């Protein structure tokens, strides 16, 4: 048994949730689908830990599906980069699934629960699949699986607010455009090289780095990936999707979907395009850095004036994505380490924050400024979680956010980009402003409806919230694991480690 | 050392338990933690402890040498006194924040590397701001926000300096540096803010007088002294410090004379005393540094004592304004007595603490032939006597009788003040106890410094007598500025205007502009283009679906843009 699992570890990570996703429709109509989802996500989380441990110990793990050797068959290829992202996706899924039972029971009518958990597990499958596969076309298929299920998940927020439907529709259109662009990019690459295997692509593109067709592919990819990660100015689908999706879906998507988008960008930009990206006569990095700097500043300003707290944090996500892309644009070891470690740190931070908002929605029905007033006294533990998460968004020492900014700023200084370093610090100051607004509302304002009695959230919501928020403190104090893994991943991408 | 943990964590861990205890148990716990931490620290061996490797750097969570030990000891004593003084407080937030704040200060003076220091540096700000907010009014809230902004700015400067340093290949270990390159200037400014350098001092006089009576006692002990410690550690002998220190020692005197709020007078007085220390560090000889450090030790205790006395007055009468007080000695005799000890100490009367510490700085200035420095410090000493030695006790406890007959301060306050008074007198009367702890003390063995020789005592007594005579004459002649309710303009007003302006610009025009751009430029304008071109059906427009079309348009524009740029440059 153990041998079997060890041998087939990579494929199990995708197959288990896929089967469970289909099974969720048939196991029952009450809480059984949730139990199945819970068992699956935690099992997969365990498997990803095992996989990461193995990759960090033995180096890249390759797995040929059905025994067909690459480049002919579909291969799964796991190095430090995707092993780390897999761990993030599975870890977040495991924690948010715990939260989902009560939260979904409150926000989604019960006859839709099994559809919800089915879509939930399929989305999980898609995200894991994108991350683990070594085949470019396979990546596109899994991207569609995750995207289609995501649209469903967002639309399920309609039980509370009909605007979830328009939000989902809009994401559907833009997400499809993005995925199509990615497909077109892959198609162009196939046209030039005749292969879809990523490792093979990388080898063959090495001498084609300034070929026109490859450049066209690169342009399609840049826009397609930009849409998927919601890099300014392609972020327009994100705020509404995050605002109107069911709370736990927002937490899951914010912590994983854009992060997997960032992973695709790492993979395509560094591994596959490689020289086109890093050695091109034109400097792509200028675009990435410019757009990410605008994202950091602009989205933070927009966040300041939001009255729906979920939307406020959604814009904050747009800004935080700026930091992730910025680290890519710097393409030096410190900057890229900062980017990868921020994928992890922002996942736990934003995941925890959105879960905390979910707990407020559970008690008060919504999280606009009105509900948020005086929440510090009504739901002290939830509000404290928001404060700690907010500190991590700002990048205060002893929180995970600090570690990311530390590396990013070092990366900026290393490339002599002073202005960018100032933008990173300035982004923190703007984050102080919008986080401060939350603190002021929670602790220094009286509740708008004092007569309504509000109790602290139940433990089944508090525990997952604090697991993530606690993790932001834990990995802010001891960043050895995250920083060293991200460093290994960055060096893998930059070709320092083969 | 009893517990094998970095000393700072003991108080922090103690703070975390506080919310779960009630009543007398909580009080006992707080005193117990402070005593245990002190006992534990006394036994800490000098050297580097608790090294940990974190993300590729080696952090030294605890480095204890003579300088760090002296400040650590001082902070432990100050924490214990302040805890006893605030035992009657029933406010969980204040109690947790106060202990954590003291712990952060201890962390800062025992940190061996810059990253650890930076963490404690920011925690100093984050924990102490709750002592300002504890007043729970609009004014204390705003003052707290400003306090936080300034202190976080200091942290950001420090971080920038550290990043520059590591980027230049400098080590993370905290070692003396020369003032010159970018890294050192940034770090210098960061320390300067917390040290209340002139123009950066606004936060002290803005926030300290607004904190709760007990909160100010904590505040006055730690932040500025941690900065003094760091200056002594990193920039000993940096000449600009002499001149900065001189300005700090002299200008607050004028403000202190005309200020009505006695806690604000004490805040100015604090800047003035820190000025003496900064001068000592700037002179940089072993005697001068020892003097600066010793003076910091004495200052924390006598300034704490004065703030305690004023805090007791504020608590009992509800005001600390000179105009509203007077004659309190009749009903608060003990507090009056302790306040007089504090006043005598800060004025450097022989047998009281500042006499044996401040004179080292003055002697060092003479020894280095800094005659101008010596004269200015002498003048500043006379000013200290006037505003802190005479004004504070005189207006609060004597002067014209205000008719107020408040109760004597509660027992715990009296105990804390009594211990403080004893320490002031012990240090002043048996200086060798303190001298034995000083960082350069071994070097002085050749010709040990003796404060009680004829010249010192006579000079000082002359100075004091003439200063007293001068004040007496000024009062008789009616020239002495009377107590008035008025607001004296200082840079803190400028801070407030700047802070308000910054907040307004960010949250009103810029944030609105961002929101407008987000909806107009990114959605509505492209949407109109789409509609104008006839791509969108009326039905879609009605459902606002057209906004989606706009987003797709932007994606297309970007694609074309990228293609063009890639082709042209490729």
C-alpha cells in the first residue's frame, strides 16, 4: 500500500479529488458530500507534504501517465516550484473545507450542497492539475476544468445576492478570453516546435527565442496570464467575483486561484520561454514592473474607499498580486524568492482574512461598513484575526507579509531599481491606511445596530480562520521553511539548479 | 539566569497571561512577573545567547555585554516600579500593553543583530500606542495615531538602513559605525526620531502628556532611552551628536518655563535630559559615554518619579495644569515629599542621583576642551533646576492655594514612589554602586572618577543657589512668566497639520480619483466605445453586460500593444 502510494504519488494528487468530485453528487444529500470533500482535501494535503519532502530531498520527480514516456505521453513533472504551490493549494483547501460546512449551510440552500461540493472538488482538481502537469495542452484542459467550476462556485452566491450571477458571467467571459489566449499561445508554440511537453518545449525554444511566431505566442501568453492572475489593468473581473461569491469560495479563490495563475506565469516565463523572457532585446520586465507598480499603488487607493469589506480586500488582492508579479519582473534571485514566498504568505494571509469576513457574514448576514462597526467588541476573536491579517498585509515584522517585502525590497535594491523599492514601501503605507480603516471601524466606532445581540462566531469557523492567521504569525517568526523552499524554487526557475 | 529564554520574552509571556486572570490574582501575577524577570536578568551571563538561523541569517536574540546589561537592568527596575505604580488600574488592554512594551524595550537593548532589533523597535511603537489610546477620548485617539505614524516612520527608516547595509555586504551584527554612507545616515535618523532629536521631538510632547497617568510612567522610561542605548552602541563619538544634544538640552527649557500642563513640562524636561546624554555620546570619550549611560540610568528613575508624582496629582484632582493646582501638600504630604526628592535629583543637588551622573558629562566636556559645550550645559543645568526642580513641585503642591484637598495617592503609588526616591538617594550617595556597572568602568580604575571633590560640590552648589536666587528675584519682580491657559506652538502642531493633510490627501482626493478611474477609464469609457461601434446590443446594455465587453476590449488593446512592441524590438 505504502509502496503503491509512494510510486503513484503525483497522479494520486489529481485523481483522488477528481473521483471525489464526481462522487460528491452521489454520496448523499445532507452533509455527506462535505465529509467526502473534507476527507479528500486532507488526504491530498498529506500527499502534497510527502511530495514536497521528496522533491526537496531527491530533486525533480517525474511521472509518466500510463507508462508512456515523455515527450509522447503526458508527463507529470514536479520540482521545488510546483511542489510548493501544490502544498499551498492543498493546505488552503483543507482548511477552508473545514470552514465550508457551516458557512455554506448558511449561504447556499441545502438542495444545492452536493453540487457545491462537487464543483468545489473539481475546482480543486483543476488547480492541482495545472500545477502538477508537465504538458502544456494538459495544462489548458485542467485550466478549463478549474475555471468552469469556479464560475459555478461564484454563481452559487446567488442565494444571498443575485449580483453573484453577473459577477460569475463576467468572470466567465474574461476567464474564457484568458484561457483562449493561453491556448492560442500554446498552439503557436506547438506550431513551431511540434511538442507540447514543457521540458521539451524549453529545449526547442532555446534557439527560437526571437522568432516571430514565438513572440506572438509570448504576447498571447502575457495577456492570457495577465487576465488569469488579475494583473492591472486586467483585474476587472476580480472585485465583483470576490464580493458576491459565497464567503468560503472567496477565501479559497483568493488564496489559490490567482496563485496558480502566478505559477503558470513562472512556468511559462522562466522555464518555457526562458531566453525570450530574460534575454529579449526588448525588456518585458519593464511591462511587468510598470503594471505591477501601478497595481500596487492604484488598487490600494481604490481599496481605501470601499464600503463593502469583501470588495476592499478584493482590491487589496489586486495590489498584492502586484507584488507577486513585481518579483517576477525583477528576475533576480532575491526578487523571485520574494515573489514565490509572497504567493505562500499572501495565500495564508488573504485566506485567513476572507475566512474571518465569512465568520462575520455568518453572524450578521453581510460585511459592509455597517456590520463592521464595533465588531471588535461583539466578535473579539474574529476581529483580532482581521487585525493580525491586516498587519501581515501591511508587512509588519513578525508577520508573514514582512518576509515577502524583505526579499522584494532586496531584489529591487539588487537591480538598482530605487523607485520600485519606494513603491513597495509606499504600498505598505497605503495598506496601513485601508487596514487602519478596518481597525478604526472595528474598535473605535460604536455598532450601528447596538440592539441586535451578536455572539462570537462558532468554533468550527474560528478554528480554520485562526489556523491560517496563526500561520501568518508562525511563518513571520520562523520563515526558514518558506524562505528556503522559495529560494530553491527561485533558483530552479532561474536555472541555477537544473 | 534561571530561565533559558531571551530576557524580553519573559515579560511578553507574562503579558499574554494577564487577560486570563482577575482581581488580586492579576495584580500579584504582574508584580510576580516583573520581579521574576528582574531576578532572572540579574543572573544573565554576559555574552551572546540564543542564536538562531532564520531564512539564511543568523539572529542573535540575546546579546548581553556591559552596556546592554546596564540598560536591561535599568528597564527591569523601571518596569517593576511602573507595574507597582499602576496596580490599581483595572484595564486589561493597558496592563497587557504595558508589560509587552517593557518587554520590547528589553528586547531592543539585548538584541545582537539588526533584524531582531528592528522587530523590537516596531513592537515598541505597536505596544506603547495602546497606553496613549487608553485615555479613550477623541484627543488621545488622534494623538495615538500621530504617535504611531511617527514611530513607524522611524521603523521604516531603520529597515531601509538595514537593507542598504546588507546590500553593501555589511554584517547584520550591531556594531559601531561611522556616520557617512547612506545606511548609517538612515539608521542615524531612525534612532534620532525615537530619541526626540530637535524637530523630530514633536511626538513626545504630543503623546506623553495625553497618555493615562500610569501610561506616561511607562512611556517616559523606555522608548527614548532605548534610542540613547542604540546611539551609545552604534555612534559613539559622532560629532554631530554634540551639537544636536546641545540644542536638545537647551531649547526645551524655554518651552518648559511657559508651559502650563505640568506633565507637558516634564515631557520637555525629558528631551532636555536626553540632550545631556546625547552630548555625552557625541563627545565619545570613555568618561563621556559612561556619563551619558549613567545619566540615562539616573534619569529613568528620577523622571519616572516625577511623572509618578504628577500622575498621582492628575488622578486625584483630574488636572495637571499649573493654574488649577497649588497647596496640595496639605492633603498629599507623601506625594509632595517624593516629588521633592525627584526634583532634587533632577536638579543635581549633591547626594541626589543626577549630581553623580551629569557631572561626568560636564567633566568629560572640559577634559576634551569643549568649553562652549560646557557653558551651554551649565546654562541648561540651571534651566533644569528652574523648570523641573522648582516649577513642578512649587506649582503643584505649594504656590497659591487652589483650595483642592484631594486624598493622598493610593498605597501602591506611594510604594512605587518610595522605592524610586530611595534609588535616587542611594545612587547619589553611593555612586560606586552605579559606577561599577558602567561599560568603561575598568578603564577608569587608574584614576577613578570621584564626583564628591571640593570643586564639583562647590561649583554645583553655587550654580544651584544662584539659579534659585534668580527665580526668586524674577518672581518678586513679577517678570517670571505667570501660569496661563494657553497653547504654545511647537513642531507638534506642524506634525498634526502634516498628518491630517497626508490622511486627507490619501483618503479623499487620491482614493476618490482611484475609484473614479477604476470605474470610468477601465469600464465606462471603453464600454461607450464598444456601444458606439455598435458591438453591444441594447439588451446587453440594459444588463450592464456591456461593461464586460469593455474589459475584453482592454485585453485586446493590450494584446495588440504587446505584439507591436515585441515585433518592433524583437
